[in-house]
């Protein structure tokens, strides 16, 4: 064990990952939290660090959950998004009424034209046109 600690001290000085005790000095992987054992072992390369190296460190973590209301609002906005945009004088092929909303997207490669999506404001029928 003494040989490992000496090796650890030498590697810590020579390693590019040695400045932060949260990372393995050998491979740079994030180290697990110290537990009851007297060493912390890297899950990637199995390099071991004495737990004494972590004394005095404070570890804080926070878990943030998004409120359900925000995700519901986002879904409602997505449902109505097809009727947002400029209204043009184009006749719907299903209900035969004037007025369609359009938006464009680049669906194919960049050297080809955009795809125009038309949505009827009366029956919500959708058409697409490659330009």
C-alpha cells in the first residue's frame, strides 16, 4: 500500500489531470464519491487514490425537476405552431376555401430548394410543395 501511495504522489505531480481531485490523475475520468474503503478507485483504469486526499472537501449536489405545467404548455404551443405564420391566398384542395398558412424547411440537401408546407386555416389540411 505504501508503494501505491508513493506512486500516486509521483503520478499526481506528472499528470495533466492532477490539479483536480475529482478526476483520476491517470486517465482523467470522473472519480466516484469516497465510501467506507480507505481508497477511491477509478472505474475506468482502476487507479487508486487514498481517501485522505479528499479530506476537507465539501460535496454538494442538486437535482432540478421541470414543473409539469411548463412541459404541458410547450406541448400546446407545438400543436398550434402549424397555424402560425403568414396567411396567403391559396385554395385548399380538400375544403376548396381560400387561406392557407405556410412555412418552409430545408428537408433535402443544401444545393436543392426548400420544401414549403401549407396548412389550411379552415380544415387544417396540410400540403407540401418542393421548390
